[in-house]
C-alpha cells in the first residue's frame, strides 16, 4: 500500500481540532459498520432458519421485523453517512484548505447524529418502528439527523464561500451536491410521509423516491467524489476528460432523481410514473458509461498500480461494482423481467452491489487513504488490510451472484401456479444458506477494518501521550547562569 505520510498534512498544527473531528467521524462510522453487519448476519440467519438457537427466536426485540430496520438504519445512517461525512470533510479540507473556525459545531453535529441513531435503534428494537423503510425511527428522534446535517452544511458553505472558485475541482461537485441533496431528500421524505401523513398511493411513491434519493443522491455522490480523488492520485495522473466528467455529473443527477419507483412497479400508480422510472433506470447507463470511460482513460496502462496501492484497489473494485449495479437495475426494471424478479432475492442484489459494494468499497479506500495523512503514521499490519480486501470482495461477489441466481429460481417458481409456495421456500434454502455465509465473510472483513482503524488510532494517541509526558530540557538564559 502506498505511503501517504510524506504528503503534507491537510491541516497544519494550528488545526488539530479538524483532524480530531474527522477521525471521530471515521471511527464512529467504523463502529456502526460492525454493529450493522452483526444485525445483517442475524437477519440472514433468521431468514434461513427462523427457529434456530442462533436466530434468537424467543427474544422479542430481536425478531426479523425489528432486526432488519436496525440493520438498514445502522448501515445507511451510521456507517455510510458518518464515514461519508468524514471523508467529505477530509477531502474538502484538503482541496480548499479550510480554516476550521467554529469547527466545534461539526463535532457537536457528529455527537447529535450518533446519539440520535443510537436512541432511534433502541426505539426500533423496542417495537417503536413506524414501519416505513429508512423512516422507521420516530420523527422526534430522527430530527437529530436533520439538525446535524443543517449544522454541517451551513458551516461548510460559510467556510467554503471564500474558496468558491475551487468548484472547478471535480470531486467538490459531488461532495457539495451530496450534502445539499441529503438535506433536501431527508426533509421532503420526513415532512410528507411522517409529518403530513399523506395517505393512499402517494405515500409509498414518496417513500420509494426518498429511499432511492438517500442511496443515489446522497451516498453515491459521496462515493463518486472520493473516487475522483483516489483514482487520479493513485495513478498520479489528472482526470482524463473534463467534458466526460460533466456529462457524468449532470447526467447522473438529472436521471437518478426519477429512478425511485423501481420497488413498486406494477403497483397502484399511474402508468406514466412507472414508465418514467423504467426509462430513467435504463438511461442511467449513459452517464455511468461516461464515468467509466473517464476513469478508464485516466487509468490507461496503469491498472497494475492497484496491486501496490490499496486505496486505489478499493476504489477501482467499488466502481466496477457500481457499473454492475447500474446494469442490473436497468435489467430488472423492464416490466417482463420485473414480473419474474419482483418480491424475490434478485431485488436485493442491486442494493448489495450498490451499498455493500460500491459505496462501502470506495469509502473504505478513502479511509485507508486519509488516515495515514491525518495521523502522520502508516497503517499497522498491512497484511491484515489485504486480507480484509479479499474477504470483502469475495463476500460481496458471492452475495450478489447468489441473490441474482436465487431470485431467478425463486421468481420462476412463484410464477408457476403448479408449484406450491412451500416448495419454492424449500428450493431457495440453499441460496439463503449461501447468503448467511457471504454476510458472515463480510462481517469478519468489517471486523478487520474496524480493528485496523482502532489500532492505528490507539497507537497515535499513545505516541501523543508519551510525547507530552517527556520532560523538556530547561534552556539556560543569561540570568540563570551561575557565576563561579
């Protein structure tokens, strides 16, 4: 793995607060990743063997209907969002040299976010879920996310105003747009669904748009912004084409906002709404191909750099998974295909590729890139980091392939009226077992990631404590020199 310790720190010694705040966000995100993956494994185990001892069938607050929302909220609002915020703050600071005045607001926002999520998950596990995906947390608790996001965005825009000319830098397009889109999507979804209590088919339509917005207008731009730093710097080349970058940015943003009704195709919605979703999912291939062409031209002849540069390897793998997720989403959007895959494991393959694949891999690459520069020291146990990569890659690949094939088998079984539902359940049991194994591999991979991050932070803290405890030799002044 490339050593970034020789690169000047993004913040000088007068801005230690900024480094500490970014490290706090990254460590919080890693902790939530481990928590969410534990819930994820328990969720898949319950789907495979609901009455097994390891499924905690007799524990009311660990039932399937409570564990699943705990997993999704901890993953999206915990791991992906907090780490994404830390990565965004790091790269914006690095590219714009922010002053970090009133940076304590960002630390307070991080505490509010963590406390809101912890309290929200406790409420969900206790049976207080609203029953709406990624809106399960009580609105009075999830208001903390909105408050924290407003603090971060307001502070960042005020700090960023003096460096607004830096918007010509491609990564900033995605990072700033992601922060603004989160406030927009989160506020709209919460207001219409939870506060105004809109009824009828409008509610699931808005909810589906909200979930899609969190994924494709919040998390994906964060990851793309990080990729636009990791890939060019990993191969020591500038981005190949600014026009392709613009096509990718504006094309993706314009189409992703319309692609949110995919989960409800065939439902009680106007035909034009469903058709717009199908067309948007298919057309999203074009800006993603523009991004792919841009990265390919940037990497041309230097793909082998990923062998020695772990952040680059994570970013490249993540982007290939992003391309796969886009093509899979377009494929299952067609009505004839959706008829087979709807309500099957195949629908989950898209989110496995997008979230556990692209977003997670790219953010991990950004963390592996940022921490040595933030702390001024190399990663410990580099072999552990390589093992973590291969475990994660094998886990995501196995999971997505299993869900795609299992969804196909399950879909044809459900479509055949001659096959009983119980027989379909028996048919997909091997696929559910593979899902348990794959998520278990991801869980151990995430444990290694969290352990590596915790280890390097602890060693850095010990170094600071030792440096502070070392006695400073007194400097003699002329007045202190004794006369013989």
